[in-house]
C-alpha cells in the first residue's frame, strides 16, 4: 500500500535546455518534495544524452540553509553563459569559472529571453503597487491566483549581463508580455494586452521596437489574445492566440503576419489546442515553452489531443502543420536538431503508470513511428512498488452522438479480496483533460482497493473546438449526462457487484459538478469536493477571473444585474436541501480563482440543514494546492481523502 509520504520519492524533472554548440549536452532542473522541511528542492543538472551521464552544476547547500531552489535554466546563444531562476530572481552561471552570481534580485522575474548577441536578457516583471498599510485599486485584475494581490502591471525590462544594469522597456496601465527578438536582434516584438488602459477584456496589440532608433510600430492582426510570437528572418511574424474570444473555451491557433501586411489565420491549423492541458499532479517543469523554433524552416510546438500532450511540426515556408506520431505524454521538450527529413527532440514525458522521465526521440519524415529511447530511470524504484492495476480505456457514446473518452484503473485483487468501491473523478477547467499522465492521487487511492474511474466530458480539451464549446451554458446539464453515462458504461463493462459502493470526487469545475450532482443524484456513498463553486452569483464578483470566465461560460448574456434567476439556477447552493451524500469540503485559504468564501457558504448551508459535512482548510495555499502545494499540505490532503472514503 502506498503511503502519503511516498510523494517525497517522486523525482520532478524540469524543462530541458540543449547547449547551442554541443547538442548532446543539456541542462535541466531535478527536484523532489522535501516533506520534512516542507519545501521543494530543485538542483540544476548537466546531462549528456550520448553517455547518459549527469552531474550537478552546484554542490548542495550546507545543512541549515534550506534546500536548493534553482530552476528554468537557459543557455546564452553562444553557450558561454547559463541563466537560471533562483527564489524568484535571475542568476547567471559561467561554466568557464564555475561561478554563479545574481543578475536580478530586486524584482521577481516571471519569464525571460536572451538577446541574440548574448549581451542582455529581456525579462517580464510586475510593478506591484501593494503595501502593508493601504493601497488604492483601479484595475479589474488586481489579484491573481498563485501570485496573490497583483495591484500593478507586468512590464518588460532589460538587464545587461556584464554590468547587471536594468532598464525599463515599457510603461503605462497595461500588461506587457511575449517578448521575442528578430533573428538578427535588430527588433524586439512584444504584446500589450490592454492598450486603452481598461483591463476588462483583452484587446492585444503586437508592437515592434526598433533597437537602433527606439521607434515603436504596431502590427496588424485580429487575435483576441496572444500567447507566443516567432519573428522570422524575412520580417514576417508567426504567432499563436485566440481568434474570437480571450476565454479558455477557444483553442490557441497559429496566425501569420507578413511584413507590412495584415495578419491572417493559417488555413492548415489543426483542430487541437496548443499547449499542455492534460492534468497531472507529479510534474514541476518550471518555465516551459509550448513553442520551440528549431531553425528558420521549422517550428515545433506542443498540443493536446485525445488525452495526450504531443508534438507538432510547423513548416515556416509552406505553413503546413504535421503531427509527430509520438505515444508519450509530453511535459516539456527542446529540439536537438531538425532537417528536411529528420527531427530529434529531447523531452520530459510521463504515462499513467510512470512519473516523468527524460527521453530522446527521433522522427523521420513521413514515418508513422517515432524512435524513442528513455535516458533516465529517476522514478523506476517507485514505479516497481506501484500496486498492480488493470488500466482500461473506455468509449461512451452519448445520446446526441458524441464520444466520451475515459479510463478505469482497477486493482488486481487476489482470490477472496473485495474491492472497496469505485471512485468517480471529475476534472477541473472545464477546458482541461484527463489522460495519459501520472496521478499519484489515483495510485494512492487505488492501492487501498478502490477502482478509479475518470473521463473527459464535453468541454474538455483535445477533442475538437466544437467539443470544447459544448459546455457553454451547459454547466450541470449535458456534462453531467456525459459523466454519469460514462460511469454506468464503465461499471457495466467491469465485474462490480450490485451493492459495491460508489464515491464521487472533483476539484474546481469538477468540484462544482460534485456539488451539483449530490443535490440530485443519491447513488454515491460519500463525496469530496475541492476548491469548488457552490454560488455562481458571488463567485462572479470575487474571483480573480470570475467576471471573465464564468460570465462567458454561462453563455455571455447573463450578468449579476439582469439575470440573477438563471445564475442562481445554475448554483448548487440553491439545492442544498436535497443533498443526502456525506461530503468532505477541501479548500485553500488563499485561493483567488475560487475564493474560500465558496467553501464557507457551502459548509454553513449544509451544516445548518443538518447534513453530514466536514470542511478542511489549508492555510496560505492557492487553487493549485493538490499539484504544487506545500509538501506537508499535500500529504495531509492525501491522508484526509483516504480517511474519508475509508470511514464511509
């Protein structure tokens, strides 16, 4: 049986960065959850893919100084220097001397890129206008989950790597980001999300800064949000973003802006969302690029398709996109080389039954297979001690003709053993996905004799744009039909006894559906709801993005002052009197995505009505507690889950 503290045995690999001159050499962060010290340790490792050998860049800190916390390394263009993140700041390592020095410490660095000449680094950082006495709020987006109170704007800065002198590149009441240099370094491209100073909705502009003259010009495009820019040698620009709305229901896709012309969307865009959208709780990749420019002719990018994060190739001349037939679930990658006929990448990837490891993959043009070799066995010892599970994929056909993909993880029992029941898991988002990723949560509960069932109902990413849009104005409707239909199909295809107990668990949007379902369906013996919504009306007004996300998900027409009835009709708290399922509420105190008042309302309502309910609060934690929270809090959460299901 797995223990909650076995979390600390998982090795967490960061995004690899390949040396520009010695392509067999890369650097990446290698981390652990230090449960005793209640912190994540992370050490930079130099890895040779030819010899499969590794060596730490720095010695471990002496006892009493706390664990190392180095992450997100990036080589300079000539490979003579290495920048990396340390405790929010930017540091510089010189391989020739073995010395490391701070470069940016007075500001918290959010992201950074090297200039092509290697003399400077452009980074993003927030001007946070917050103090301990009082502060005035003017912008809509004055808080952000994971960051806290963000009463300021994100700007671009440049630091000289020789002198450490910092200069500001942007100013004003807007968030700036996506910096990208032209290949020759003569221009810096970037975005400003709110050029008119009002941050209710993104109306991004793409700007070009001429490095010699200091002049700034605007590029013409129609994107409602921009997530990446790739300047090309001929002066044109490729970018990724959303076409019609900045909300997450819409996929990021590619657009092209010819020099001096207007932007257009690529005709060959694949019907998959760009990015890493498969949920897992055993990864810590740091700053992790979705898009990697292999060379002037080829760009590789990550996308999510049918429960798996995979790679795609974009030809910059033809603008054609090709999927690499990779069966791994990619967490992070870098390009070793790319020719007209062959591509080699180094990547961190995981699977349902294996935490992340480092791999090298080679794909030859028009081949239907990718040659893959695993380079590390960091998590092999833990993997060998995982319980025996029968993992099966299921397809559920909905009454209106959609196919819902899902899986079950069933303990392989000895003769006479009795399965403890089935736990139905519901993912958050709603525009995320379950899939071929490692979930320690699932294994921890399965090792106690529970079958784990999980699926991707409409609204999930990876099944086409129409499937993602299928949840709009349908929260608590067809999504519930998809999930319960999948459960009935999966249970029927197994060997469950008629009286075998069913349990229910979900987080965020998944927690919302738990709350919704137990007010209508009483088949579940007990339930757990995490970081969940019970009152959509109040959530719209106090979430960091409720005014954008939830209003859009409700259909875009209802608002607090014109459709209170519909908003409350879609709020689980209205049906609190009908709840009969014992419920454990788990919530983080500093959750700004779904503020803790949602848990407080739900707990008090159910308690006043005499329902069986408990509320577990995690001080200081954010919305992502279950996957990146403090190690001791993650251990306490796992133990609470196991105990709750055991006593019911």
